[in-house]
């Protein structure tokens, strides 16, 4: 029984030291993969939704391939910062702003996404809730390590 507790404590310690970094890298890989797909027309299942969303959010200022390219660049930047840990706070800030666009189809196009049962696009957006929660966990750790912590009222 003592050996089991000792192993459990070792595992718990290892998880405490490494799980958020594993989450950060995993989330980065997801963003990098989804972003990279958007560089190839027709490769992303969310292409039409991305274009429609950015077009709506920018009131038509950014549309079509420009919207897709912007999204691809932002998602790849987020992914690279999460994977490498370099410019992490900047990447998390971009992620925070991107989440507005990522989640907005749930408000902007709810009827289209959920005409009864959720469409594939709805499922695509809905899974982003988990990505947002993962981003919050990573941000909490990154901000806790901030040299500014405790200095901002």
C-alpha cells in the first residue's frame, strides 16, 4: 500500500510539473494544424464559415481569401507561440482576441448552425469551447509567472 501511495505521489508530482506544458503544446499543435489548412483553398472544412464570419465582423472590409489568409496567419502564430513558449503572452493575447471571432458564429449564425440537429460547422465551432478553456488554463499559468504579478491594481 505504501508503494502504491509513493507511486501515486510521484505521478501527481510529475503531472503537476508537466501537464500544463503538455496542454500548451497540444493546443499549439491544434492551432498550427487548423491554421496551416487555411493556407490551402478547399482544405479546411471551416473555410466558408471563416470567410462569412470575418466578412460579417468587419462589415465587409475583410472578406474572401483575405479573411482566410488573416485567419491562417493568426492561427499559425498562436500555434507557434504555444508550441515554443516564445512570445507566449503575445500569442495568448492574440488567442484571446481570436476567440471573439472563433466563437461569434454561435451568435451570428445560430439558426444556420443549429437548424435542428447541429451541423458539422456547429460541431466545429462548439469544440472551440474546450480550446478556449485550455487557453484560460495556459494563460493563468503564464500570468502567474509574470514579473508584473502583484504590481497591477
